[in-house]
């Protein structure tokens, strides 16, 4: 073993970010990133769409009941806005040359990878039975000092493009992650004063009241003409976060591209990605991802309790927005930043305020959104752009992707040279 290899192995064990890692990450910009496992829902179906909404705690009938959807402008059940994370046949070109493989293998081993934010843009709904195709690539890499860990961090942003079978864009998702040096999290002491919330009966009664007070506009149009700057969206309550919430999210979402699975599937993944497994206190190698449900793992890393996924909070904020928008509006864009952890036992109250309204009814309404815990910390904040029906001009016209995105969508379809049909036949057992 060379000195460089020894240094790399030591850095992986200690969870440190190396200069070599940073150079490799920057070299990935613009290069396709292959999914680590297959789409959880290879073909969106009514049950899959409903299960995803269930995992997000969203009981909007538009996402659950085909008969209800049939009476709306969509003429059928449609998927919640962030459902694409649970589907998409990966059409990203596979690279086979050793040099490109080397760029990705073992990058930032042993570090913590934390969800930092996401920007979604939506162009059309997803329906049951209609295939969704996807490609993704590295969009940006930035080196920072981590306030959380006290060491270096690297922010990576990936772009996901989802298209239909004709190549027309459905949505884009620009998702950012922070790779932070794990060894610094305990030394920094940044989270030392935070303890898991203990709820009294009186406090929890207020949570229950907030759930009872949720308002969903549904079939009653949210007219552009009646919206004014300063309007507040009816809030949506989430939490207190439990292990069941984490499990339920995985039931609809899958494992988020990691390929995690039980029993023999775990054995197979341990062979492919041994660094993804760390022994628990009983000596059993388990996924590092378990800090989302394992208190001991979280505390060993200087985190007071397990915490949620960023994808959960993005779905929660979209729940707030679709409740307010109603069946006839369209969520065109949502740009969120994650500013803190959402620990087990925490609640999050999702809120929003209208901040701008363009002169014409065909233009989006702008909304500022927050997700705030019981400590008064806004761990999630961002903006949204919403299209609403108008009494002057009528129904919402869905956004049209720009020419560059349409061309890229066409390329996603053309790469596969008819393999979509083969995949669909395999799914249906034909």
C-alpha cells in the first residue's frame, strides 16, 4: 500500500475530506451520475402515487382517488409534486472507461452527507400508468467551512431531469448536499445544548388542534383575482417526528437511490459498498443511513437524536402549497434551503405568505414559505411560484420549458433507442 493510499484510508475512517476528493468532485461537473439502484416505482401506478402521499401525511383526494381526480381539470388522479423522487427509469448514459469510474468511486468516504436544499420546477402532472424517464448529472461543487462540524465541507448540487415517453419535460430537481467531516461534529459542540423534546399533555393537545384546523381548498378555486400581497396560507402541522414517520416515507419513496435492502439484499450491498456499513454496538454492520432512526448512531456523531430526510420536508412544504392552491392551480416552482435538523420528537409548522403578485393573471404569484419547529427555529425556508386560475382569463396554462430543456428531454428519450417499450413489456410481464 502506498503512502497516498494509507492517507486516503485513514481519512475515510476519520471522516475527513481530502484535497484529492475535492479535485475529483469538481472534475464531475457536467458528467452524468448513475443511480445506485433502480427506481422504486418503475411505472407510476395509482397505489404507488397514493402510498407516496400517505408517507408524506397528505390526505388530499386528488392524490389518492382516481374517481375524485376524474372530476377535476386533470381528469384523473395525479401525483403529489415531489413524487418524481420515487420514480423515473434512469436513462443516464452509463460510462465504462476506468478514468470516469475513478472519479466517483469512494468519494468522500466516511463523511456525513446532509441534504442542504432543493429547487423544483414543474411543467406537467404525473398520471398512473404513464412512464417517467430520468437523467441526472453533477451541476455544481463548492468548498466551504462547515458551521456544524467545525471542519471542511463540500456542497454538491445534482440536476435531475424527468420527462415523459415523448421527451417532454415533466420536472427538474436541483438537489444540494453538504459533505461534512464527521470527526468535527462532536468537537464543535454546536448541538450540545439541544435535547429531545418531552411533550406534556397540554402541549400535545395544541398539536392535535393544529391537525384538526388544517384547511384544504380542493374543488373551490383559489382565484388569482382575490389574492393579495400579505395573505397568509393556512398552516399545515407535521410531527412530532417518529420512527413510524420515517418508515412510512420509505414505504412510498423507496431508499433514495442507495440500494438499501433486507437480508440477502443487504449482503449484496455490503459486498458492493462496504464503507456504507458501520458496525453497531453489537458488532453488526448496519447502514450509516441508520442515523435517521438509530439514536445511538446519531449520538455517536454528536447529533442529539435521529432526524428526518430533507425530501420529507420538501414534500411537507409542497403539501402546504397544494392545500392553498386548490385543484385548479399549479405549483410551478419551489426553492427550499434546509437550515437545521428535524429531530425525532420535533414538530414542524409549515407556513407561507404571499409576497408578490404580477400585474397580469397569467403570471405566477410568489410565496415565501417556512417550516418551524417547537423551539421557534425555521429549519426550512424558501420561496414558491404559483399559477392560479383567473376570473378574467380562465384556466391556468401550464409552463412551457425553454428550448434547451426541451432538446435535452428529447435526447433523454432518443438515447434508449426503443428500450422504454422493452422495459414496459417486462414490467407488465408480456
